[in-house]
């Protein structure tokens, strides 16, 4: 049986259409899921929408509509984003679904049975936009003297009866978790932040609200709904069948291998979430990865700055695979990164169109024209074996090793070095000259490149799935020969030659991109 691998995105809060950060996180999670599938693992990717909380309720009331109608509309935008950006989830969980209410109530009862819930009165600062409570010491002062959360959002004083979770009981247990599992929080900068927060002392956490009713009802406590972060985090288990802990799905996939989240919600996932699970006597996720922000020309996007970009418009303008490649190549995953139309066009033209695309196009064109498209058995020289060795190392060792650690940009850089090595080999071997001086050597060179391009296309599939598939289609590589296991020794080439495989004249797969003003000129 193949090894299971369970990965999640943060459950998106749909108080508007998806922004560039949602797209970035979804793409990165999909890249990792595809990568693991190609390694032969039984992958489950879960995403969804977190539709409860005061923000959603207020927005609906301001628009004069039913909250569930707004939630239905907003959630549909996130499904559309996944479809258009080629993000292939296995389960899409909405927190308004009955199955999720059942899962949240089951978790609550487990924490209650552990003696970790008690009724009291809460008075303190709350950010509606963050759906988060903050201590006075965490607040800053805005330009007008108003109090702001660490995220720069407005806070308001809240006083109401509430259920509390005994978070203070879990300080030592959490610190031991971070010590025993140093990779539980990544990257290290996020881990350091969480350590400082927990070492500073944990207070019990308010986990219910009575000022509104848009949420999961607290069992046996009329008028209380669960704090949105209790039920939002539970979606990760809803997506694998909780509360049926003995069921095949939960038994196979839980605990999650990695939660992919933005750095602004690390505390909820690495302090509150593991504490809830410890209380409920359930296994903890193996890793939480807090990626950085995506900045528009170095600035965080906001409506007030007028720099908010629709990621689906970017994908329409430059192509889905180009956008996916740019995000994974340009930004060291875990750090903040910046993007612009010029940067997308420059990088994709240089690396996909000019380097990899041109390599594939001219190689296959020469095979189609000068060898009648026919693939034949051949004897390699040292220089040919040297090139294929470089490609095999980059694709079968370096890229795989870096992607396993979520170092996407480093893995792609290794892949690109192999692309450059192939182009250098073409320039040095000059098959267009060999056509006249040594036709048999020309065939060896072209077929060496044929093998190299096949390995390069297989390796980069998680990042540019449609474009890589198009290259492999033109090569004639069968779909059952496209997993990472086929990068190792296999008889795929011999089977092609034995079958008298012939390739057609190729069509360009990576056209050069243009900026909108250039296209209009």
C-alpha cells in the first residue's frame, strides 16, 4: 500500500473574493500535493471556507441579506479560484455544513470531558476583523489614538458571558512539544515567535460568544456559539471523517502531515490548535508551515492603496502555469515576496519560453525534420552520459530533496541549472552542423536531449502541470511513465524504440509573454 500524505490549506475566510495571498497559498499547497502524488504517496488535500463569526454576520446585515446566502456566494468564489488555478483538492469543507457542526461539537465534548472548559465572564479587547482576542500589552496606537491589534486592525472592548478553555494548563506541554518536535513549526522564524509568546505565559482562552448567533451552537449551553477559531480549525479533521475516529479515512490520514498557513495566523495553529487536540486526546499535526506575505511591488495590498490585484485576472493575462511557476520560483517559501507584471513576464520569458521551451521546441523540431520523427536505439559517448547525469541529479535528487522540505524556489533553481546545461550541450554539440558532417552523431545528440527533456518535464510537473503534460505528450511519453519513480532506471526508452515510436512536428508550448501595454502597441 502507498504511504498516506495529508496536507491542508488554511480554511479561507470568504468575506470577499479571493486575494493574491489565497491564490499563492493554494498554489503552493497544490504543488506539494502533486509532488507527493508523483512520489507514489496516497495524498489527500483539504481546503474550504470558514464562514462563521461576527464579520460574516455583520457584512450580511449591512447588505440586507441572509447570512447563509452571503456565505454561499463567497464560498463559491473560492471553489472557482481552485478550478481556474488548477488547484486540485480532494475535499472542500464549509464550516456551515452539518457534518462540520457534528465534528466541532464532538471536539467540544472531548474538551469538556477533559475538564478544560468552564463558564465565566470575559472582558477584554477583540478584533472583529481578525476574529481574535488580544491582551492590552499587544495593542498599538493608531494615528487617531485608536487601539489596534498587532495586525493593525481595530479592536473593541467586549464584555459577555463566555466559556473558557484552560489554555494556561498547556503552557509546559506546548513548550515540550516544540522542544521534542523542532520541525513542528516552520520556518524557524515563526517557531521563535511562538516560543516567545508561550514562554511569556498563557491565559485561559474565551471560546464562545453570546453577542451573535452565527456559528456552531455550544452543546447544552443555550445562547452560546463556539468561538470561530474552535470550529474553523476543526475543519482539518472534518475533511478526513471526524468524529468517526475509527473510520478508514480518519485512521489513514490523521494526523495531518502539514498545515499550510499564512504567517498572520500561526498562533491559532501552533498554540490553540495543538492545545485543543491535547485536551481532546487526539494526535497532533506533524507540521505547521507559516508562509510569508505576497507584496505588490513591495507593498502589502489594500483597498486604501488601490493596489489590490485579482489573481484570476493575472492568470487570465499571463497563463495559469506561468503564474504558478513565477510564485514558486521567485519567492523563497516562508519569506515575504514581491510580484509585479514586469517580474512575471521577465522571469517566465527568460526561464520557460527562452530556456526550457526553446530547448524542447528546437530539439523536437530537428528530430521531426532530420530523423523523420523516429526514435532509435543509440550508443552514448561520455559527454552524453555526463549531461544525462547532471539532469538526473538535478531532477531525481536535488529537486525532489528540496521540494520535500518545501524549498520550492531552491528545487526549481536546481532544475533550471539542468535546463541551462542542456542548452550549453546543444551549443557545444551543434547538431545543425553535425547534420552535414556526422549525421549519426547528430542522432545521438538529439536523442540524448530527448531523454533529458523528458526527465525535466517529469520533474517540473507539480509546478506547471498543464505545460509539462503538453511537453510529455509531444515526446510521446505514456501517462504511466510520468511518475517520479520513472526518473530512475526504467525501460521506457527501449519500449518506445521497439514500438517504432515517431514524434510529430511540435507546436510551441511556451509562447513569450507581453505586458498589456506592449500587446496593445
